């Protein structure tokens, strides 16, 4: 059982493009050759089965080959978020007893100055190796950990989430089938491979279906998206809500007619924003929900039977239930624990079910309605308020593209409900409040509204709430 071996067993595709990296075509044959060279380097360095290595860097085909080489040799991989502080990464490295960090050239100097581990630049190791087609694939056992994700750390110290090779292979198959991806598809996933969302789509689903994925360095921008569609014509487009906001604020001449699916995840996408996008580009966005603990999405939406205001129905082989308003999920590829955190493990994982930090309910037609994060609930006048509900209501006001609900303290140290809003045109704040008062209870109407240029988000597209003041 080894995902890397699966890729090497593919026949007659060595000349097919696996990745388009900064407009350069990288074939499946090149991915395999680079994987072999990195495998040999790992062997020379005595980095062997059971050890953990850390991979730090931006999206690239080198990153993909490094993952495959590690898994081929039985080495566990961990890819920390680019937004993580050195303190958090060092803590997680200590927990995993990491001795070796692999990076791209731009990260080397900083890592050598701040870390005690051995630092290797992936590209340099590929260039240093001779051609050699010898790989002895490690046979992973069902419950052996192969991969670590991490939580964002928004509720404390980031937690490590271990996944097995069985999880990897099951996720790749079930999601490739659910999305109906084929060998002829070109996938563009804005979230980076270092996140479970991007990892699952750009690496696992892409390689499992022998498809092609687009990777690029640097942040996503409306112009970059336009250039990618004009030059490469992707057939699948995976985004976070912030990308939808950008494309509404700065409309681009992009033709999405050949795109089979546009999928948004990572945070809630208000239905009105989805409608605005559809009006501009004549293409629906499918808003799904997932988490690192379940490896990725756990709902799916039928393009023809999409229901506004929901995140779809549980996909095949997935069970969802809501207990006391909290969403619980059971999949064939979920994690079973947090490493080194027994308390949170007992709270979150039980009998194959994962207790999420999301509130929601299942409607009469079996659709899951997302009601916000438990951690983000705000207490105003002794009543709990969901920011999602208010942000959704704001999205229906003309010219409001994005918003963020937060609180600040008044002179009596009592919380005041506030809103930051991003607009595409002029608005009257008093009229916005009147509009909200007709839709919401009085305590849910923000007392203060601020016009801002942007809503700050994390590296993977979630709104940053705890830093707002």
C-alpha cells in the first residue's frame, strides 16, 4: 500500500503533462525521475522509514516529487502553514523529533539562521544526483502515519493531525470519483499544497486520475487568474471565498464556459456573493465544507440541484449528524486523534465520528446548513450571536462585497457589535443599519460600521477575526 508506487505503475503517460508550474510544462516522466533522485538522496543521508521530515516552501513540482520520494521510502511528511511563526514550527518539529527540513532556495538562509535541523534545498539535491531507476517501495501498514496536517491555531497552540496511507488512498479515490475528474482535465486550485485543501486536490486527486494541475509561486490575484485561464484553460477551479470577492471587486474578462466545476471551501461563502459571481461570470460556485481532521470536504453539491444557503449533502460514504446544533462527521478517511493532545482527542474523536467546531442543521431535504464556527460566536446582551448570520444579511445590501463582524469594548468595558465592510461603490451607513434592522433582531445589528479596503484573511483564506479591533 503506497501512493508513490501507484504513480510509478502508470503506463504510457510519461510524456503527459502532470503540472504546469509558472507556465512550464512538467511531465509525469519528469516527476518520476525527480522522485527517484530524491529517493536516492534520502538513502544516502540515511533518512529512512519511520522518521519525520518537514517540507517548507511554495507550490512547485519539486514539492510533489519530494512527497512521493519520502512516501516511497517510508518517511512521514509534515508541511506547516506558510503563515506559521518559527515558534510554532519549532514546537511541532520538537514534538515530531524532526532532524531534517527540506525547502526551496528562497527559504534556506532564514531556516539555517533560526533552526537546529539539517536544511536541504530540494532543487539542489535533484541536481546533485545521477540517473538511477532503482526504488524499493516501502509497504505501509493500514494504521501507519504517513502525513501530518495541522489546525490553524486560532483557538490556541496548533494541533497536529496524523493521517495514514489508507486515508490518503481512500480520499484520492473517493474525491476523484465524486468530482468526476478525468485524465484529460486541467485543475487549478488556488489554495496551496501545504494545506489539506490544496494537498488533496493538486496532489492526490490530480495524480490519482493522471490529470494535470496548475501551480504557481506567490499570491493569487485577479490578473494572475485571468492569465492562467487565458493561457491554459483549466476545467476545474478550486477557490476560497476571498478569491470570489476579488473577482467581483475587479471583474476580469474570463470565460468559464469550459469549467466543469468551480468549488469554494475554507470559509463560508454567503449566497448573495455566490449570486453576484454567477451574474458576472455566468457560472455557479459550489460552496462545500470540510476540515483538516476529515482530510478535506465531506459534502458535495449536484450542479443541477444546488440549494442556495446550504453546503450540499453528505457525499457518498460520508455520514453527517447534528447534535445540539454541532456538526459531527464520519468518513472513510478521517483522522482518529490529535498527536500529543489526549484531552482534545477525547473531545473530538469518538467511534469513527469527528465532532467539528461548526454549528449547523440538516434541513428537510437532507441539505446541510452551515451556521458558523462555535469559536466565533459573540455574546451581546447575554445572547449569543453568529457573525455568519449578520455577514450573510450584509451581503444582500447593494455594493457590499465582503464584511467581518467583531466586537470592541466601550468605556464601561462592555462589548459593542461592529462591522468592517468592503464596498464596490458608495453606501450610506445609516441606510445599512436600517436595512439590517428589518432582517435581524436588534441586538444583532452592528452599532458601529467601518468602511475598509479589505478583509484580512489567513494564508488559506479564512477571515482573521481574533486580531480585529
